[in-house]
C-alpha cells in the first residue's frame, strides 16, 4: 500500500505534536520513525491506526482518503510496546481475537480461524504453545504473540510502536532480525516507531527523523548517518564531536585542519563542524607542519572490538572522542598520557544560528575539499580547497 501524508498537524493543549508533516511511504517499505520522546512519533502512528485524528492535513492510501475510513476498516495491524495481550485468553485465543470480532459477513469460519492461527504460530516460532496463557511465556514470546495477532487480520500496513522496548538487549537483537526477515517474506508496508538508533539503522529501508513534531530528515540509514541534514540529526544519530568555528583576524579559529579559505567566503562569521569519532585521523609522529590540533590522550575505553579515545585539545578548550579498532592500539602505539595530532578526515559543517546564508545550506568536508549541499540544487564542489 502506498501512503501519502500531506500537511498533517495535531495540537494538544496549544502545543504542536505534529506540525505540517509530509511523508511518502512506498509499498513494501520498512520505515522507521526515529526521534526523542515527545517528537510526535506515536501521535503519527495513532493517527495512521485510526486511534486519533489530526487537526489538519490529509492521508491517502492508494489514492483513497484514509482519514474517512474507520479504524476497524483500515486493515491496519498494530503492535504495542507492552504487548496488550488479554491475560484471561490463551495464546491461540489472543491471536484469533481480531478475526472473531469481525462483522459476521467478513468473519471466517471456526475451522478457517483455527487453521490460520496455527499457521501464524508456526510462522512466529510458537508452534505448540497455543494452549498456554501470556503469563506462562517469556517477554520475547509475548511480543511474538502480539505480532501474530496483528498479522491475523491480514493487514495492508503493519504499525509497530516500540515493540522491543520492554525486552533485554540480547532478545531485542534476535527479535528485530527475525522481524526484518518476516517483513521481507510477507512484503508488508511496515512503520516502526523507536527511539533506539541502532534498531532504526539496522532494520529500516528509510529513516524519518522527527523533532518537535517536524520531519528533520527522511532518507536511507546510510545517508542519515553520514550526510545529516541538520545539526539535530548530527547530534541525535550516533556520536559526533561538535567544534565551534569563528572568524578572526587570521581566518577561522579552531580550523587549523583547513588548508585554505572557507568555501562560504564572507557570508558566514560563525559555523559548527560535526565530526564522527571514527572520522578523526590520529598522527603520533612529531614531524613539523602537521595539519590539525595538538591533543593529549587522556584515557582509552575498550568496548569489545572498538576503543574509544578521550582526547584533550587545548586549542579548542574541549575534549574530543576518537574511535579506532582495538586491535590497532599496539600498532599505533597509543597509550594514555601521550601527545598526538588529530584532524578531521570528514566533517559536516553548518552555519551557526543567526549567520547562515540559508537554513538548508551545509558543507561536507572530505579531507581534501568541501561540497556545499543545498537540497534544492543538490551537491556541488566549491571552487578552491577547504
């Protein structure tokens, strides 16, 4: 099913839960709605499910006005974070519930319902557990029962509201990969609400990053992570070092890694560079004329295959974080207390508030030169080296 959301707004007590939301969802797509608490993710999901109504805007499903269709007739499967299973019903009865409450003209016969429930329990790896009650199941099993109940009504859209939020980390990893496989097998249009960045990056075809009721960026996981469209996305998705740049008598202060003039010329007085920890180049040699900042390695935090380095940079009056593979520590000769040079291999740079030539403009530094990115015109390489 193709979904087209245009100008959707929703207010609660004068506050905008959703503000002019535009979003297109393709058939069979797995879309993650990602954002902090209060960003509007669940509100949007509830409107799609028919449990809430917008103050303005429209939703088209295959060209049909979805808002004029009752929740009962939308063919939407909804899975909640805390399962919402009926404790007095068995697993099989929970899965069959949506079929048994249908209008009698569309309600399948008892034999068909039983056969469908048995098939679904096999599909969600719960065969033989239909006679148990929810209290007799683990958290992961209960979540699969909730998913089977949503699938029983043969939905065109599957809505998942933080379905793994109540589970421990190991169960979450196994269930989300299983869910992605099930999505591909059934070919459903799936919308997945989460505040877990790792889940969104691993599961989805596209991510819609929400903030204060607005869409900050809608793109593939790779582009959302590596080519963030706003400072909020840079700071919310993954880890990023924030470096303030300001114009001084000798050019841009704190920008010693720039071998030439800034590409924006005289248009911007202040800018902010975001650098991922893995995009910081480290040089332990003492050769003169090195590009970058002088830093002291204060601490090494080992986290399995990755080592997080805490760097104190006097020129910036702040600390930076760099990531390297744990196995590379001996080869690089890194140890706490040593002095080294650090410089960005890649950075996304935004004009600071109040000095930007255009709110959408940003610059992507790739280690040699910069590209100015303006969504209306695409990406272009600026003359000169940055």
